[in-house]
C-alpha cells in the first residue's frame, strides 16, 4: 500500500448520482468519465461506486490544468 492509499475499510464510496451532485454534472457525464478511465470506479452488481477521494483528486487535477 502506498503512502497515499487508505485501508479499504476507510474508503468512502459514492454512487454515480452522488458524484454527479458533487461535480454538478449529469449522471451520463459521470458514466463517460468512468468508462473512459478518467475516474476510477468499482462495479457492484450492475452499478458503479466511485471512491470519494478519486472525485476530489479528479476535480483538483482538472482545476490545476485549467488554471
């Protein structure tokens, strides 16, 4: 486990709808990010769960690139 990783028991997973709300985008946009590999996710049955930290990192990286 690298220094930036947290134990799986401490990881908070968000649904696609929750990610869309945080990012203020549509659920389809979140699905596109997941399928393109830009946003890591795990599959639970037929739905996806995204680690909350991955959302924060994606937004931080996107902000830095835009700035």
